[in-house]
C-alpha cells in the first residue's frame, strides 16, 4: 500500500487535465447486479460533472461478465435510473459509439485475445496452484509475519513441472506478472501514493474455465476506449498499482495509448460510521424514487458527500455544479450519509419548482394504486387550488397523499392520537361556536375564515393555536397538515360544516 500503509503523502494534487486541447474521456461502468445504490449514483454524478465541465466524453459501460449475478432486470434498472437522474452519456447502450459494444459480455473475444498476447510475451503466466495450497501458504506467511498475497510459486515453472501438473488434471488460471519495482502515482483526490512490490503480488486475470476477471477486462476496456481519467470508489484503490502495471504492458503491446489519471472518491458512510453497503436500507436508489425525492434534490445532496460548491451554499442546480466542478476539490475523508439533511435539501428543491411542474410531479401519488380515494373522487380544480400551499410543506413528494386526502375522501381518516390530543374538555363548545362563526364567514377569503376561528377561540378564552386544533382535526383528521384556512376554502363551506357536525356527534357519543 501507499508508503507501506496506503496513506497519501502530503504532496499537492496535480492538475486534472491531460494538457491543452485534450478533452477528457471518463467512464461509468456499473455491474447489473441488484438495485442501483446511492454510492453508485455519487460515482456516476462525479464522472458526469467532470466530463461536462471539461467538455469531455462520458462513456457508459456495462460490466456484465459475472453470469451468476448479473441480470437483464438489473441492466434495465440501471438504464432507467440513469435516465431518471438526468445523466446523458456520449457513448454506451442505446447510444452506440466508436468502441462498441459497450457490454462486456459481448466483448469476450477481445479479452481472450489480449490474455493470449500477455502470455506470449511473458507478462502473464499459468498458475496451477490449488486453492488448498494457496490457503496453506498464506496461513504460513501470516504466521511468519510476512505478506500473505500470492508468493509467485508458479512464476517460473519448468516444462517438467508443467507436464506433471497437467498429468494431475489441474486446470490453471492466468496470472499477471507484477514487476519487481515500486509503483508511485499521483491520485487526483489523495495526492502522491506509493506501493511497494511486496504489497502488490501477482494476481489472477483469467479463471481456470477461461472466463476473464474484472482485473483484466476493466483495464483492457479502458485502454481500448481511450479513457483518460478513472474516477471511482476508494475501495478500488488497492487495485490501482496492478492496473498501472497492466497498462504499461498493454502499451508495449500497442493496445493502450496511455495510462489514465486515477482519482479515488471517499467512502460514503452509513449508520455506525460503517461504509454504506448495498444491503443498507437507505442505500437503495429505488427507495428515494418511491418516496418522491426529486432527482435534482438527491443529486445536490450526494454531491456534498466529498465536494462542495462553496462554504456557504448547500443548494444549487446541476448546471451550477457542472460549472464549478473540479475533482481536485474532492476531499479524501469519508463522508457520512445524513438522511435528514438529504430530505431538507430535497425540500428546498421542491420549493424551487414552478407550481405547474410541482403539480405534475406529484401525479403518481394522486392516483391508484397509491391514493386511497376512488379515481372519480379526485377533483382537478381542488388539486390546482391546494397545490401552491402543499408545495411549501413537503420534504418528499410522497407526503402529498396524506396531506390532501381530506379533499378527496368522503370523510377524514382520523388519527386516534391526534383526535385525543386535540379534543380536550370543552372542545364541543368551541366547535359549536366555530361552526356558527364559519357559517357566517366570507368563504372566498381565507383571512375571513381565520377571523371566524379566532373569534370562536376568544369567546372561550383561547388563542388561535389552541382554537384551530379541534377544527383542523374535525375537518382533516390530523393535528398537522397544510395551512388550515386555505384548506377550508378549497374544501368548501358545505363539507367543512358537515365534518364539524360529524365531530360534534362523535364527541357527544
């Protein structure tokens, strides 16, 4: 690892560009396994913003060589997620490009050819060690206080040894031969890093069944697709010296033109300061879509996990991010995912929407199967009237259903705790007075309705806050919700008075 321990030296980060007039080529290359998660989205976002900022190219590549775990369903979800997030890619699935195909499962012949060439020139060799032998030698190395990586046992087998292994029926894997030299590179996020040979042993690139491993296919595709910058998670940092050595070999073979610049993005931490994993409930992108996060709100928050626009501005558009983004400004320290802050930033983006846009984005939560009211009960005029008031109260769009259900259900759904809290001794008398005042009020003015409830409260020695609580619960079923008097105006006089009557009857019972 870097300086034996893997930590970056204090040397400054270098420029992220390759030189004047050379636009960067970056890639986002997820595996289609399971649901997309927010850590994956953060990586895609930084690559997308980097490419956009430098007028470069974003290559979207699918790493689907693991047939046991990959699925077409996950592949379709990845494409759908990219579209929902607003990421446009310059090369890749559904777009094409000069380096097609962009699914690794369709590029197997390429990897087999490269592996053969590496074997021919001695940059790779066949390893016949069994798993049991590997485990035994690793345990012995650990017991002796030595590095426990592959010990090079098959690096220089004689012909006789090879024939003996073949006679035993052993099927070899292919290993890349790491050079016996220190590897130093400047990480775009972490500065200069140094890896010593004993910490980067030879590694497998092809399985015994002939299937290529990630350690081969990823760098080969980056080389052939002329990727200039690799921005990826910190968990892949240990593989970087291996890839640098492989790039050198690929360059000698005429397969690679250059070694890309690497930048390793900080971990996203979840509960208990542990790395956020796919298994964590709050990691799933689908969860945020289902709850009604805006793509722009979620992306704004994810961009703050390791980067910031400025010290005093947390809310910004993706256009503003693109204009300012430089991977050299990404901080190497782990970033903690804070759901409450994510919700707060999303709420700010909801407020920024045009009202017409807001009303349309809420549609999925206003109809079956999400909405609890009958489709014919939905009233478009009431929705248009209440929407501007709802927009000021939501953190996520899914909250709209509970906030407006009182408008479209035949009667309110009472939260028993709210009923008990609001309907204290004397509430029946207050409601009778409020009904009388509201009956005489001007129903074209929320201010008039407020004055009516205020007057009812004063008649019973109550301030407005105490007076309106029983009215709100009687009409909406809840103690909190949208602005009360605007809600009463939209619901209408007849339904409001009928619900107050029903509440009085329930109190009497």
